[in-house]
C-alpha cells in the first residue's frame, strides 16, 4: 500500500504549535510515533506503507521539524506535547513507537498516563546521561547556537549509522542528514539541554508491554543499555537485538522494524 495522509495540521501545546499528520485506518488500533533528537515525522516514513491497517499518528515535537520553537523545553514538556496530540485526536489505549530520545519520552508518557498507553516499541531508547554526557550535550547545544546545524550534521550522522549501513544505504543516510540540517538550531539546542537534565521514568508506573529494540552496532544506545532498560521495566518488557544495525533502526533494518511493530501491536 502507498502512504497517503488523511489529515494534517497544527495542534496547540503550551506555547508551541505542533505539526501532525494522520493516515491509515481511522478505526484501527492507534499508533503514536515519537521521533528522536534531530528527527521529524519522516524518520518513520519507510515503515508507514506497510502499517496502513493502523490509525497512524505522527507529529514533530516542540522545536523540531515543522513545529514552532518555544522559549524552554523539558522531558515533561515533550510528554505534554504527546498528551496534547492524544487529546486533540481523541486517542485512547494507544500503542507508542519511540526512537532514541523519543523512547525516553515514550517511557515518561507511559508512566504519566499508564491507562492511556497500551504497549511500547522503543528503538534505541536513550537514558539520562552521566556527567560526561551532560557536558557533551551542553557543548553540542552551544555549537549549534553559534554555527548552525550543518557544523555537526556529518559527525552526528556518521556516528549514528552502522559502518555497513553508512556505505550501502546512502538514501537513508541522506534522509537522516536532511532532517538534521533542517532543524531550528535553538529547538535542537533546547532538546540537547532537556536530555542533559533528564531523569529516568518511574519504572513501576509503566504498565504497558514493552519491546526494546537494540542495534548491535549502536554507539548511542548500546545493547547493554537496552538490557538495563529492559531489566528495569520488569516482566512486561523484552529486548530484541538487530544485527549490523546502528542507531537508525527504522532506516537500516526497515522490514525487521515493521515486523517488530506488527508483532508487538497484534
């Protein structure tokens, strides 16, 4: 099936306007997609044509993509963006797919609204960083404010893909670079700082079933980090490891990512 939007527009959340788009089967199970740092709704585009039986909802969170940039952001404010979209579109008992920082946001969403989140698929969910990571994120925020997104794009993209993917999946690499270079530097910087200040979700409040997806060559969210997240979530969580995959699971292993989502949300 082809991808074809059924609706798109803007939703108010705090002092931001959030861009959203929907497609698929409006009467099917709802999937809310939450992109990662430097991503947009298009991060999930390769998956969408084969998920048309679901009620597909994607949005750009505050400061990213086509959404406006507020004065401040935090993990809590990004969760608020998710809740605003869910309320506006009347989503109940949603399945959630989160990538990278979107995975951390998804866990906080599931902890804050356990009765509204049915299940989670988390591609390379990041964790609150240690002090060295906090300093690195602060440095990255400073760099993009001073020099824009182009100055960091190739380093960030090169580190995120597995070496084999970086060489063989040039269209996917270009998509990741395009998303990153199109970001508002201030919105991206705010997200770096929000991650630096983040805390783990309240594990015992997450009632949803969870699949943690790790790439065995992911340097951003390692297999070991995925194991720790899975253990913290308890018996409702399991981990799946993808071979020869870095941090862009959906772009590097599209068909496997689709199968994981379908199996988790069946």
